[in-house]
């Protein structure tokens, strides 16, 4: 298991809390700010991607924590051994060996060869498969890259909400001044939440290993 993602998250949270100090951590907990930033970010992602893609997020996290390690040398050794076997005993013998291969892409490649298909046609089919897989990965990564741009944007929206309420309160007679601190805290904390979400959560997830 590759726990670097989890370690990074934990270290980031600990360092942020340490910088704030435990005595003042309550100053950075504001429910309206959470609703604006977290709720707004989730809503934007739902509006931008189909539920089929969003439902894959738990699977993506599992892959990020336990990515598949592709052993190129092992695959080369397998192909060399199969080439020697095919030269001695013929292509049909490879079918039995292919059934024992766990890698679906390599297994499919060997079976196409066993079927004695044209080499150029096999190449085109496999390149098309790789291209489709790459497109799927790019779409998955774009989900988290979208999060890195949307979260700070909603942080800025929260800042504007807080500032507008603060300025409106300043024009009120008497009780308006009592809400200035609350309005200003919403304005600043939403930016804080947006930056944390973008650079501690979505950014690392976009760069983490992501293979299907």
C-alpha cells in the first residue's frame, strides 16, 4: 500500500492546526463558511460531471492508496519466453500460456496473436485500447483538477458574501456593528477553506497514481 497520500494529508492537517494553535482552533470553525465552500464545490462538481463518474471517487481513492505497479521487466521476460515457445512449438501453444496471465491487456494481446490476425491490425487494436484507457484516466484526473480550481473560487464567493454583509451592517443604525466580526470572519475563513481544499485535498489526488 502506498500511504504517502494519507501521510501527506495527516502532516498537512497537523501543521495547519499547530500553526493555528489548539487554543484558537475554534476561531476557524464556521458552519456557514463550510456550507459555502464545501457545499458549493460539491455542487459544482455534480453540475460538471455525470453521476457515473462521481460514483467512481471511492474506487479512485482505493487505487491511489494501493496503485498497481507495472513490472516492465517481468512482462519482457514473459514475451521473450513465449516467442521462444512459439518458434519451437507454434502459435497455438501460446493459448494455454495466455490463460495463466493475469494482466488483461497482455492476455488480450497474446490471444490476438494466437488467432493469427494481421500484425498491423493487432497493432491498431492495441493502440486504440491504450488511447481509450488514457482518455478515461484523463477524465478521472480532470475531476480533481476541477476541484482545485472550484474550491478557491467558492472561497472567494464566501469572501464576497462576508464583505457585502459587513458593509451592509455598517449602514445600519445601532445593532449593525455587532455583526461585523462574524461577517468578516466568514469573509476570511471561506478563503482559508477554499485554499485547504484545493491544495491539500484535490491537488494531491489529481497527481496521485490513478490506473484502472
